[in-house]
C-alpha cells in the first residue's frame, strides 16, 4: 500500500518506519528540510531503541523514503497519516495549527480518493475540523474519508508498542475506510488485543483519558509517598499490596520525582482545558497536575537535609531525560531540580546515557561527564533523577570512594535503604524508611 506520513517527529517517524517494515511503501514528509536531509543520510532527530536500524533497513530496501515535498507525498498515496506536533499554547490548550496546515495542503493537492488518518493527539472535534478544512481547500469536490487513530507509544518502547499493541483504536464512519484500515493493520492485529472501532469523537477522547488516568496513578502514589515520609511506611510495599488487587493492577504505581515527557503533562493540561471549556468540573486533573509540579520540587528539601548549604557545593546528577531509553527532555524533572540547585549556588556535574545533547539546549552551566563514575569526582552528593538500568548494577563501594561525602538522594528508589546504610551512605529516597 502507498502511504504518506506527514511529520517526522516521534509519532510520524515511528509510525512511518513500522508501516514500511510491514511491507508498505511509505514516504515520510516534514517541512523541516534539515531534518529530512538528515534522515536521508541516516541521521535520526530522536533516540529510540531499534529505530535507526529499522529506518536504515527499510530505506535501503526502498520501502521508506523522506521528502520535504508535501505535494508529492499527498498525490502519490491513497492513505495519509497526520503525525505532527500539537504543543500547548499559552492557555495550555493543544495548538492544532500544524494539523490545520496539513489539512489545507491535503485539500489543495489531493488528486483522488484519500483516507486521512489523524494520529496527532488533539482535542475532540479536531478530525471534523480537518474534514471541513480539506473540503474548503479543494478546487473541485474529491471524496475522502476521515479516521481518528490515536497513538499509544511509550518512549523507549515505541517499536514494540506499534507492532505489538495493547489495542488499536479507530474512530471512523465509512465502511471503505474501515476495510482499508483493517488491511493496514492486519499484520499486527491479534484476537486477544483487538482492533477497536468506535465513533471519531470517542477515539479522540480515549487517548486523552488514557494518559490522564496513568498520570493520575503516578500523582496519587507520589502523594501516598509523602504520607509515608510523615507517618512511616514503605511506598514499595504499599505499591505491591495495591497492585495485587486485580481491580487496580501493578502498573504506574511507582513513586518518584514526578512525570514528564511530551504526553502526560501536555495531555493532562489539555484535557483539563477541554473539560472547563465544556463547563465540566476538572478538579481531579487540576490536582494531578499540581501534585506533579510539587513532586518535581520535592527532592530539594531531601538534598538540603544532607547538604544544608549548597553554595559552591558540587552535586552529581545521574539521569537527565524524563525517563529511561529516550533522549527526550520535555518537562523532565531534572530541569526543575537542577534549576533549584543552581539558584542556591550549587555546581552541577551530570551524566545521562542518551540525553546530554538534548539537555544542552535547555540547561546551562553544567559539566557533562562521560560515565556515571566520573560524574562523582569531588561531589558532595549524588542525586538520582532518571532510572536508567545501567545505574542499578554499579559498584556502590566505588561510588562511595569517589564521592567527597557519601550522600545519595535517590529520586527513583533504585536502591534498598538498609543495604545503603550498611555500605555507609547517608541515603534518602522517596516514601521509604532510611
């Protein structure tokens, strides 16, 4: 099948690459010519495990191509995926201007029947707006169908999530579009985790509601962790006990320094604004966001408990990306934590396996190090911010030797408090006895 994916960011690039790997001929379009030129040379704008190898293979086999010519992409494909960004505007609403611009181009350049599929996360009613814009930009009436096909890609596991999904949600009206979508996804649909067909508006809301629920679980556990620190209790034990309840389940019950990234912060705020715009009380979402912002700031009192005067002190940071297996710095808790430390005069040495180049665009006056151990040299404390697996199995005796003072503030509960105490560390974590 001839497919055009418009947008070579996270969603569009992953979708286009995976669709080409399924045997389709895919052209990925982006207005950023530098990004396109890089992709043609095998230089990816994002880090995602396994993605470069898949891009290189499908480009080499000529199933996957890249272009800045949107007219070419639209006219050569029957199926068009929209995967452009929808960043928050000044009111925390999703900015759909890029989607509307794509819709204008589709209307202007379409030369035959198209299935137009929106994968960008956008407010309810956006797909209907796409249809109106396409019609208004046509020089003559050409039929098309609209589909809402939200993405549920976790950064760091995006290829697995696309090719082995929990569910595939499709909001549509047309029988013809349904058959085409079934054809596209037939290779990955499974009986136990099926394709779910629904109306367009429900599909748009499923994406927002899913992310908001996951964010709610995280903020709830962070509040319980705060209670544990006041009255005693172990948040790890509490999470396990809760997760054994089939009605709750174990996922997204880990306390830490708050969530970040391109989805949860943006989508919680956007859904909150959608609800308010429709005169629906959004108290839960307001609280979820407020708790998360508070949690990002919660490490500073723990740090100053061990290092009361931060002026001139050297602090080591392990982990900059908002989560492991990505270089994404959007809304990363590390930004808040490092800014707080620098405001109090601390000097920062930092290491992240993938995100250091991305971090340089948003964080200043930091010494970036080549590995976890070199980060520690002469430091008064180590702060663990991102739970990279490589941090779990390091030589803690060596860590203690390298630190100027054996202070560790663990924002992701990577280590066992009693073990750290035996090793001679002054150790503080989140929601656990230490």
